[in-house]
C-alpha cells in the first residue's frame, strides 16, 4: 500500500509538473506588401562631331546614345530641348564658340532620331517629335543622331552647347 501511495503521489506530482510546464500558443496573420510606382532614369553620352573638321563644305555627322531605364510596362517619351545657346531652337540648334571674344559666334546643327540623314528632328513636343518607348525594368539604349549641315565655316574654335534630355512617363 505504501508503494501505491508513493506511485500515486509521484503520478500526481508529475501531472502537476506537466501542467505547470504546459505551453499555450496563439497565432495571427499579417500582410506583407509593397507598392511599386512608375519611375524612370536617364543618362547621356557626349555627341562629339570630331576635332579635325575644317571647312563645312560637306555635312558632318555623328551619333551618341541615351540610356533610359523605366519600370516594367511604363510608357515613356524622351524629348531633347534646343540647347543652352541663345537663339537656338529645336529646328535650328546652335553651338557657340568657347574662346574669349568668340562666344557670340555660332554653328548650326541638328539632332535626329532616324539616322544621320536627319529627316526627323528630335524635339521635345510629346506626340510630335519625341521618341517613345515602354519600360522593361532594364536600361534601353536610344541613339541620338547629329548633323552639322553645310554652312559658312566660322572662326576655328571649340563649339558646344548643352542639351537637356527629358523623360516624361
């Protein structure tokens, strides 16, 4: 009988111990989310027509590239402005001399989207003369073609302007 009491007491003690150490759990759920918004980035390389141009009795052509990265499926337009030289327009862009005393002298050039023939001027009016595309999430390369047409050659100098490329999306 003593053994039964001891076994009974041990069983009760074990049961009490298990109940004291019992773990209860409760659960819940939660959302994980992100909102992706349309975005674009653009970078450009210098368009250099060269340094050994003498007389402009024949057209001088060149090209450069823009890199456009837009969110996947995002439609975009890329426009090019007239440049920073006073009097420059999209249809008749100008580069100016950089040497002191020659900064008012200009040289006409064109920027185009269709090749060095420059039949299609690349401007900044959406739906008229911009270049369109749809983003893929990775960089897309666009070629900018340039042409310095035949014209009276100004004084020898480095002629330049700064063009702003704008991506609208």
